[in-house]
C-alpha cells in the first residue's frame, strides 16, 4: 500500500467517529450546500484537467465532511448537490452515501465519498469517509473491504433486503474505469457487530460458485443497465456479449446483446438467473 493510502487511512480513522453533539441549524447547511454546489459545478466543468480536478474534489470533501459530522445533517437533503454528486438513500432511510470523482487527462478515475449510518443499537448517526485505494485493490470480486481500503465507484442505487432479522444492503455502482472501458458493479454492504460498514459479502451465487460482488466491464461507448425492478423483485441487468465476430475476452469488445439476466433474493443470497424474459418500461416510468 502506498504512502498516500496510509495517510488517508489515518485521516479516515479519525473521521469515523460519532458525529458532534453541537448541532447547527438549517441555515448553516444551506450556506454550506451552496459553497459545495459551486465547487462541484467547477469540478464537473474541469474534467480531465488534473490539477483543478484534484484540488476541487478535495475542497468538496473538506466542506461536505465538516457538515456531515453534525448528526442533524442526516435529515438535511442536500438536493442541489445531486447534479454533480451522487447521493443515494436506503429504503429504510438509515443509510446515505455520497460519492463523486475526479478524472485526469489519462482517463484515470479517483473516487471520493462519505457514508452516513443511523446506528439504532448505538443510538447515534455515524460518519465514515470512503478512501479510494482502487489502484492497490485488484481482483476484488471476493474481497471484503472497509472504508479505509474502499474500491472506489459512484453509487447510484441501494437495494434493501432482510434475512433472519438482519438488514442487507446491496449497492449498485458505476466505475468510469479508463479511456476504453466502463464497469458496473453489484456489491453487498453489511455492518458488523461493532456497527462498522463492510463492502462485499459472499452471498451472490452464480451457478455453483459464490462471490462477494459482481463486476461487469464493457466497451466505453456501450450502456449497460443494472437496476432493481420492484414489481418483479429482481435486480435486472443487460447480458454482455462480444460485439461482432471477434473471439476475445477483452472487455473493450463487449456490450449488451439485447437479452437480460437477473438476480433473485432467496434464503439470504442473490441467485443469478440467465436469459430471463423481460420488457423494459418506457423512459420516465418508475420501476
């Protein structure tokens, strides 16, 4: 692990504590939100400009992290930030995740994030900074990761399931990856006995094999759908196949082939189902 990751881990360890009891009012959050929104807009407008991206992304993190330390920030929506940051909330409203990214002129992505969790057992809202050590975390399909060695991505969905009294969250994520390919990720999230978040859980069954997350990589110009269909109670996804006649495993030649697969939750596990019959709804209609 490089020195940067070690420094960020130490910083994250300090941050991952119960939020402050000194609670500001909504005026403070509104003012802070405006400052963050301005920086985030500048960050989005400066894509691929290395120095600007890095500075602006860190400034967003500093302002947002300071605001989120206050427990009453958990009820503040930060709606105006959703244009340039991803903010996802679990169906039970106990979990909220902020993620955003910087991308340099070589097409390399670095992700930033915060996770807020209303720990009812501890009776407090906890805050965790997500430290992207992506370049040091390879072959991560079967790794359980912590906020300190998080494999960065932009989360866009949370699926909530219960099994034997435990709540299991499944995160849907996107990773810009590089100049030629993109990734979509399905990643279970759980909290251990100490209320600490853990990314990746051996509960996704594909045939006879179990894995802790699913990672799909495909051509940058293609668009892959992965989303939860509440009417069917399934995570539905485009099936990826080689585009054209090439005989290759290179993901830059892969894209959706107009068929669909799914994940169905049973007995505490997600079971992979191939080639399901599925009809996409019209754009704008909620699934």
